[in-house]
C-alpha cells in the first residue's frame, strides 16, 4: 500500500539536530478528529517508516518520534548532515508499505472501575446521559490503538474510544493523579504511567505499571499496539499488584492470546 503524491510529507528543520516530516501540510492537528479522512493510512505509514528507519541502525540517527500525522527524526550533526538524512530516508518514504508491518502487539489489561479507582465515573455517566454501568460496558467494548507516545515516559495516547464517551478535559485538573489511573477525554484514553498532574476523567485503574525501570523493556506500550481491557474488582486488583511486585505476574501475562482483536 502507498499514499498518493499529495500525501507525501513536507520536510522542515527543528534546529540543527532534527527534521520533522509532516503528512498534513502544516494543518493543525489537535485530536484524531482533526486529521484527514485517510488518517489511518497516514498513521500506518508513519509507524512503518519508523520501523524501517530504526532497522537501519544508523549511528547518526539518535531518535525517532512518531505522532498522529508527523514523524520527527533526531540526528547527530557531527556524524551526518541534514542532506544525508534526507538522502537516506527518501527511498524509505517512497516505498510501498504493508499494514502488517505497522501492526503492533495486542494487550489485554486488567482494570478496576470500583471505588476510588474510578472517581469520575458518575460524572462521566451524567454528562454522557447514560448509567455508570453503561460507561464501563462501552469502555470495555473498545479496541484501542496507541497512536502517540509522549508527555511522560510510557504514556500512550489511545484512540478508538466509543464516541458516546467523548468529553473535553476537566475544567479543573487534579494536582496529582495516581499512577496506573485510566482516563478518557477528547475521544482518547490514557493510562498514567507515573503520578502527575492531569485533567482527564478518571474511570479506572490498571494493575500493572506502564513504566518500570526494572524491566528489560521499561516502557510497556508502543505506537501501533492494540489495547483492550478486562474487568477486575478491587480484591483482584490488590492481588495482581502484589503478584507483580513478587514476580508472580509479568507483562507477558498481559498479551492478548484470545485472538479477539
């Protein structure tokens, strides 16, 4: 699969150590809804291109940062010039891409919606004109895709939230949102990898950390990964938290083996 010429990226420099590839022609992109009709194809192209660049393992390319419609490439100007970066990347951009190449892993994450795990469920239900249980059912029914990584280590912005659950961010952000809290806003879902300020509507909490420096791969999610949730109660949440700390549960237990995605 390949994009038409009109969807080829626009290049622009970010200082002397990075290049940005923009697939929207500089249009503002503040949410998935503001993307073009071919947003999925653009996102797949970016993920595929990211993997191809990483596979080069070029000493001069120091970082690759994919986003909803843009791709940033950081490089060492002492090792490689801007012109050389472009020369390396142009054949990769022009080559057709395969959807399978852009597909990530499938995760099934245990989530507790009860009590202080989901402090905003009642408000979300009221504002969406449904019951709290319907909020939970609709969230569980979603298959989400990690579209962008950013803000904090391990934080993935996931698209695919049921449109009926779309709300703006909270007008009064919290000073401290507990790590592993699950929030929704602007048609997306996030899981806070660390305790931090935040303005998303908190509806649940997962049992496993998204960012853990003791793991071989500290960051759990990657762009292109698919995520579904499975409901657990507070007792099971505490059990799984303890099991993770003791080593009885690992992130391999979160891989979705049902084939339902």
